[in-house]
């Protein structure tokens, strides 16, 4: 089970090829918040260096060789869709399940906001 950001995933995505080659029944939850949100919170909320290319995540398992019947892709933009995607993952334990959880660009936890404000001070 992997929980990963969209920015981090763009640096490490080739490991999905290993997951597919080894037929690992992984569940990957990718938080798509359109870039380096933790960095935006710390410095440069609208600077281009915190932007990333918008990838077509639904195509990525195929790119790395996953057969149609061996993987499941779900995009969740609401809590209900995320819960459904998790349900689908539980019912497909033999497959690679790739969930794109879409959140707002600037949706951050209170703790991160507090830390960022302390750093700015
Ligand atoms: C190899 C490498 N490059 C750069 C960084 C600096 N860095 C730390 S967090 C981060 C952004 C992470 O973005 P994302 O994975 O999308 O997470 P988010 O904060 O958006 O949830 C970057 C670039 C790093 N830790 N490692
Ligand atoms: Mg991100």
C-alpha cells in the first residue's frame, strides 16, 4: 500500500514497472493536488517552480505494461468516490489498484499551515 503525492510520483514512477513485472497486488493512492503543495505552503504559493505537468495518470499502468485484466484505475474527486474506490480495491485483492485522489491545490492540514507560518515569522 502506497500513499504518494503527484510531485513525488513524477520522480519515482518507473518503480511501477517493477510492481507490474512482479505482479504485486499493490494499492497505490496518489494525491493529485496539482503540484508541490507542501512547498507552496512554505514558499512561493504561485511560483512556477512548484508547478508540475498535468499527467494522464489513468494511462500510466498501461505505459508500464499492465494488462487490462491485471489492474484497476479509479479517479476520486469526492469522499464518496474515494470510499467506493477503496471498496473496489478490497474486492480486487489480486490486482494492482491505482487510485487518483484529487484534492484542491491549497488544501493543507492545520499543522502544516502552523509550521509554515512559524517559519515565515
Ligand atoms: C529528489 C527530491 N527532490 C526534491 C525534493 C524537495 N521536495 C520535498 S517535498 C516536495 C514536493 C512534494 O510534492 P507532492 O509529492 O506532490 O506532495 P504534496 O505536498 O503536493 O502533497 C519536493 C519537491 C525532495 N524531497 N526530493
Ligand atoms: Mg502534490
